[in-house]
């Protein structure tokens, strides 16, 4: 529906008890009585809207009957159905004249242009003009009366309303009319949906918003009220209904907060409008957003939690004048009424706290119990009264006390009545109520976990994994035997805090949020209680370190500020463990949040090594840390592992201060190094007593060097004995290992991932290196341009046992075979998972001797290996793969299977997929499976046998599989 200023002037639902009818229907019976008019009447009546529809026998002669005149005067709104023959009826014209006369002071007339053009009505053309010609020729009506009828039609045609040309179906039009009327005259239609329940003050505010939303003269609407009163929740529900009823076509919402993040707001608004902003500057992004908004009509732009006047053009919101042209509006929420004035809101709507009775209703509903005695109810009412009608406090306290006995309720009432106001200027009453909810948390771990959330800025999407790291650093969840048990317990605590309304749901189940009022209370608690002592300056726009850093704080949060470097003198580093977190990198290229004193976690992102002080007064003693030196978009500052991690984007570690290397490198568990020219540098650091704690090492480089060359430097002792995972990404190197590392080197390595452009030799793992890797479980090799063999075996090395469980080989264009010689049967005895794609393997994948030892193999997936002929070489031996469950073969031109000459039994096979393998003639019965096989055989050649044709068919099938059109496994 188009906006209509007349509705905006209507009275609130209960302001005038004299209304007998909510809606009066004016219509031409011959055109619409048995059609749209009766549909509107019936639908509105079922929704509880008192709708007047006259009886045909009331219409006698030209004069309006007293019954109809009374009905018009006692109706709040009139829907005038202007149909083709409407003006032919002098009764309808007289009725319309009376409607305009009775409602001229309130402008409550809603026209429906039913298969007529509004200009025909306004200027009496076509059927309307013909009708007036007949009236004039009849000479039954005085010219004064005729002029009144014409004026009434002209007036009504100037109002915005509904036009059948704007809707595809009759039902859609009726739906829009009914929803709009219900939103105006029956606020309950939008007030109680899901967990949201509107009370008297909420109903009044919602009604005023709906009025303003349909007023052509109102472009900016301001809703103000104290924190926690429910402004955001209310405007979301009103906006949803406004869109549903057709007042707006789009509803977009951005959270502003005390320190607006323009980029985040712009991205959010753009995403809700269905496009992305790729412009590099704020001005460019704002211009694009403004253009997109002006391209659309009827947009409701909600700006939540504004604290001071701001230029909407900085975000990309057009001026009010431009918004008016495209029938769009701005709806903002704030705690400060003056902000509404500063933002030039034409309507300022105050959402106050609940009445005593409504507070009690909300309180009882969230307590989830009945009160057995009058005495118990009196105590509960005392507790509810102390919440001062603030919904967030009522809900939090009710849920905290819901299952407690009368004694606990009495204690709670006494504590609330005696507690001091935490912040008398704003929401002190809410603070002491929220403090009570905090006091009723199960144990100290719950309380500490809750307080950690206040370290983040307002309206921050807090990642639960980050909270978990901080909690571990603080020493929480010590009863858990494993890290996974601790993580599960932390997740349980987060869920409990949300149920207590102390935390809110985040954008998905990996995040939580904290209400501003709750956050303020948490900060006050953390500042005052022993063992906490937080200093929180997150998102305050700081450009330098606070002056009041002293030994009393257990946590200092400086997240989302503009601090560009660490202090020159770091005497406080000796205070032990710290919590440092990321902030907003758009401000200064890096961000930091520091918690000093007695915590155990350091998390910091520093632009380069030059920002680290050269000297400190005392060496730090961190237990957990996550350090990023040199931001890189391709790398994450936080590591996926629970132990200490470092990310470096520097050429050499030798540039780092000694105190830092001694404090960090000696106990680091994970190192990501982008820019490392030689792995030798890591070996040298190891020999110097550093990096001994490494379990995960990732090296990223684009240099022409020998990665593990021991010809230029030979370690005296074993290196990286405890290393479990080694990733070499993008390293252009000549050889993986020249010479021999001392025995014991890389002894515990479990995962080796190599993704390099050039290797320099034709064997990925020569025997000299392979014999140093007895515990290798997983090998991932990709993009090796000169590799002919994956494993190399010599006469002096034949492993008797191997732990290798998983092999992935991808895009190896020159590889000929997995092994350069007959592989020892024991080499693959524990292999469970094999994936190969885009490799030029020749002949057979396995010899028959090796195949007889593949006892644990469960999964084989081979794709686009055009020269591979067989999985197992032909022999007279019977091959049994007892545990193979899945076999997938894609686009293998030469792969063949002839059951008459070759026998492989797979008794556990469950899924078989053959695609683009014209020579593979096996059927599911050839595998002798004891299970029912899910067979998807596509063993045919596509028209045109070119590689490109088959490749395109293959990727097309992959796409269809992702879309759910194919189910291969």
C-alpha cells in the first residue's frame, strides 16, 4: 500500500471509546458486493476488526438513511471502493460526501481504485464523466449538490490508497488491505509474535510508529528510551509487519553504537538490499549505497542505538528530501531524546518502562512458575517491583529466581532493596537487577566467563572460541580431563548465560552478543570485585596507551582503538600473563586488546617487528599466547590449535628482540612463517634452544632456494623431535632433503603437506628422509611439477611397519608411479584413505603383493588420471580388500576391469561410483559384497571424446551434485 498522510493523523486504538465501527465500507453493490467488498469484510471480521457493511434494503432514494449516517459518524476509517459504476449511483456519491464531511478533521479515508484510473476519478473522465453527464441531464440534482459530489471525488482521488493494477491477484490485494487495516486498528495483530509480547506502553509506541510510517509528511522517526527497555525488539517487530502489510517493500537495519563503524554499517545495509560494496574508499562506498537506495522504492532504514548526531550521507543514506521522493523512511532508536531532535526526526516516540501490572505479567511468564501462597506472591511482587518496569531486568531476575524456594526469594528481595545504584544517571536500577542474576550463576567459572564478555566492544559479535581461549588462560574449567571436555563445558556455560538473558544470540551458533546495559553492569562488577579488576576501554577511539595502567588490573581491554604501536617501555610485561585481542584493523593497520596482571593469555596483532620494544624491564611469563607480527589477508592471526601460536610475516627471526624470542619462541607450539627463505633458519633457531615446543610448523614462501639443504649447514643434534605437522606452501625449492638429518629429527611428524611449484628432484620422499618419518600418518602433495615418484626406496631401507593412514595426491602432471621401485608390502598396511586427481600415473596403482596387505583401506577416490590402467596389477592371486567401503572412479580413460581374468573381492563395499570410465566393465556383483551396494554407474563416453569435453561434463556433474541433483555417495 502507498503511504497515506491521513492515516497518520488517526487517533490511537483506545483513545476514543465512541467508535462503534473500525471500518466503514463504501461501495457500488452491482460492481463489488459479491466480490472484493464481501471478501474484505469477511477477512477483517475474522481478524477482530469491526467492519460495517450496509444491507441493500437500507438504500432507498437519494437521501442517506439515519442508520447509515450514524454508522459513518461512528466509524474510525472508511474504505471507499471506487469501481466503474460508483459515480452512477447518487446514493454512493452522497455517502462519499458525508464521509468527507464527517472525517475531514481526521483524514481517515482509504480509497481502493478497483479497475479504474485514479485520474478518471479525480477529473471525472470516462465512466465517471459519463455518470455526471447523466446526472446533469436528469435535472434532478441541484448544481450545488453536484459540485459537492465532484469535490468529494477529487479529494478522495488525491489520497494514496490501493490500486488493482499494482497487484497480480485478487487475493494478494485483499491480503495487503487486511494486514494494513489490522496493523492500524488491531495492534495485537503485530504485538504478540513468538517470544515477543507487547504491553500497554509498547502498544502505544508501536501504534505511533505505524502512524508515522504511513504519513507522507514524515520521513524520519525517532524512538527513544532507556537501555534495556526493548526499543530494538519493538522496532524489529513493527518493521516486519510494515513490510508484510505492504507499507514498505524493503526493511534494512544497521547497528550504530557509541563508536560507529561506517564500513560495517554500510556492508550490512548493502547485504540486506542484496548487493556487495567493493569500493575501496568510504566516499565511494557511501555513493554506491546511496545510489542503490534511490533506485528502490519504499525502503525502511532502521538505524539502531544512535548516541549522537551523525551525517547520514557519510553512511550513504540519501537526504530526507531524496528519501521522500522514493517513499522511503528512516527509523532510529536511541537512549537520548535530544538525538531525535539533532537528527531532525519529525516524529519522536518515547518507549517507557512497563506498568506495575504489565511488569508482573512479564515477570511471572519468565519465572515459569506459579506462587503457592499469598505470602510467596507478595515477596515475588517485591522483587518484580525492584526491577522498575525494565523488561531486560524483569526477564533476567525472573529466570534467575524461577526455581528457587521462598527463602531465596526473600533474600533476593532484601538484597535488591539494599543495593546501591551502580549508575544513577541512566540504568542503575537495571544494573542492580542484572547484578542479582550474576550472583545467582552456578559457580565462579560461570561468573568469570560472563565477565570476560565485557572485554569486547559494544554490539560486538563475540566468537565463542575466543571466549574459550581466554577462559582457559584464566584457569577456568580445570575439572575437565581433556581440551574437548573443557570446550563442551564452555559451550554449555554460554548457552546457560543466554537462557538467563545475560547473553544474546549472535549471528550464528558460533557467536554471542552482550546487551549494552548488561555489558555496563558487567564492567562495573569486574572493576569492583576482588580477583577481577578489569579496565575496559574497547572501542573508545584511543590513539595512545591509557596512562592509568598499573598492577591492580587483571585485564585491560583496548580492542577496536587506533593505537599504532606498543609502549617504548614495557615494565608492565613482567606482571605476568595477559589477554590481548584483535580490534578494528581499518583504523590503524592493526589492533590490540591487552589484559595485564594475572591472566595467562596474550593475543596481539602487530604490524611489524619494529613495533616491538627492544628492551623490557622484566621478562614476561606468558602461559598461553597468540601473536601475529605482520598482517596478511591470506593468514589468520588466530591459530586453530589450542596451544601457543605465532604468525610471522618477516624475512628472518633474527630481527626479533632477544627478550621476545626467549619469552615466546621457547614455548611456541605453532608457527606460521610467511617469507621464510630457508627452513634452515628454523633449524638454527632450534639449535639455539628455541622452537623446541613446536608441534605445528607452516612455511609460506616464493623463493628459489634449497628448503632443507644440509649441505650449507649440518645440525649437530636432532631437530624438531616433537614436531607433529609440517606444511610447506608455495615454496619454490630444489629438493626436500639433501644429505641426512641427524637420527631422531622429525621423529614424531604425523602430517606432511607439500604444495610447491618446483621440487628439483624426481622423488618427493627419498629413502634418506622417509626413514626419518616412522610416525608419518598423513601425506598431502599438490602442485609438484617435476615429481615422478612419491616414495623412494633403496636397497638399504625397507620399512617393516608403517603408520601411514591417509594419502592425497593432486595435480602432479609428471608423476609416473607412487613408488620408484617395488614398494615393501608393509608400507601401506595401515592405509585407510586414498585420493588422487589430475595425476599421470601409468600402469597399475598397486602391485598384487602390496594389494594383499591393504587390510585397512576404506576409501578410494581417483579422478582424471588418463593413463592409469588398473588399481591392482593383473596376477593369478586373489585380492581381498576386506574393509573397502567406497570406490569412486571419475574420468579414467584407460582404467579397465575384466572379471574373467581378474578377481577382487570387497565384502564391505557400500558405495560404488563409476563415471566416464568406458573400459571399466565391472558390475556390483563382481565385488562379492555382503552389503547392498549403492550403485551409480555412468560408464559411458560422452559425445565427442576430447579431454575438454569430458572435463566439462565432469565439472558440470560436480556442480549438479552440489545442487542436489546427483547423489553419488
